[in-house]
């Protein structure tokens, strides 16, 4: 079902990247069948893995090396180009890893992969909340005739769980805005975040204990990640994103995450490196209490 990746995330030494022993498993899904604008998300996993080799194992904030929990990376599963087949495959691979009690992080690919991942988590954890960091609400029922577009990611997820929290949003249609209002969805726009007008801690408290976090990298400001297919100005700065993510990991039991929509341009070393570091930071937040301080 899964094979070790030849260039694993972070390039841990043997023993710390072993699939059997690792607590964390990274799953690359280089799929971009659901995009609508800029292409290139299929190249993201390889760029992130390459950039991750430049990361320090040591996290100076934690005073520890999160890699010590073991981080394995599996080879990208062979995914068909049709969205239904892709979702079935992602579901099967993630289910396989969750049955082995792994903390699974999926690297996209575009945002259409997330509903396959969340379906697997929902089966494992029936009372599951989903937190979306994204510039876009992704609440359209269909987009350009397809329910599997990346523009429909949260519409698909809300068919699986009523417990969602969306944050960083700064682009949505009037229809989506009406849906947010009508269904009283927990959605914090970027403007509400900046002005302090949204009780996001209350929104977190209202979610089930176990949550899955989906990070669309376009939630980040261009100064942090410019390489994405549907860019929106005015996103989270690096420290703000880490503050929000740490708050989520402190308040909830995060059972897994994905990071999607990185779209690499030749010569842009910053974007894949920032995304690799963001993934490592999340692993650190997850296991912070179990790590022994290095210094
Ligand atoms: Mn987005």
C-alpha cells in the first residue's frame, strides 16, 4: 500500500524516518485536476521535500528537535486523473496510515484532495471538526460544472461534518456570503481577524475536541508565500500564522493536517522553503509536550 520515499521530508537519519517507528507520516499527493487558474501544484510535493532538506532539525522556540518523534515520508500514491478515483485513492492511503496510529500530514496538490483526506479522518474520528486556513471560502456547490473543483473544498467537507471553522478569508462570492450568513457558519474574514471583530477563540471552543487542519498556502501573505495558483493580497504574515496555528494546537487535539495549493515557479526558493518550515512547525506544535529539550 505504501513505500518509503527516496528523499523523505527533512531527510532524517535512518531510524527516524522508518515507516514502522515514525509517529508522523507525510503523504505527497501531486494532483492538480481540480484547479481553475494558475497551474503548478503537482510540482509542489517535490519542491517542498527538496526545500525541507535545508531545515534545521532543532526548533529554537521549542528548544527541541521535533524530528525525534520520527517523521516518515511515503512515495506519492499513483493517483488517477479523474477526481473520484483520486479521492478513493487518497482515502485508502490515509485510512491505511490512520489504522496504524500515525499522525498524517498530506502535501498537495490542489485543494480538491482534501475531501478524500477528511473522509478518512472522519471514519477514524466520527466527531471531527475541520479548521480551514485559506484566502477563499471554497463553499461553492459546484465550480465550472464540477463539484470536485478546489473552489468547492469546504462545500464537500461540510457534507461530512457540520463542525468547521474558516479563517483568513478575503475572497468569496455573494452566494457564498449568503450561505455563511444563512447557516451561521464560523468564518473569520481577514478583516475581522485584523480588527479583532471575530471571537475566534470562541469558534475554536465550539468545535469538537479532535480537529483536522487544512492549510491552503494562499492564506499566507505574498511576502511569505508568493507561489500559489489563486493569489490574494493581504494574508497572514509568518508570525501571525504560527501564532494562530499554535493556538489551535494548544486548544484542540489536532489529529492531522494537509497543506495544499503551493504552485512553484522556477527560481522561487522562498515559497517551498516557507511551506516546508510551516509543516515542521506544525509537527513541533503537535508533539511539543512530548519532546525532551535538547538544551
Ligand atoms: Mn484558497
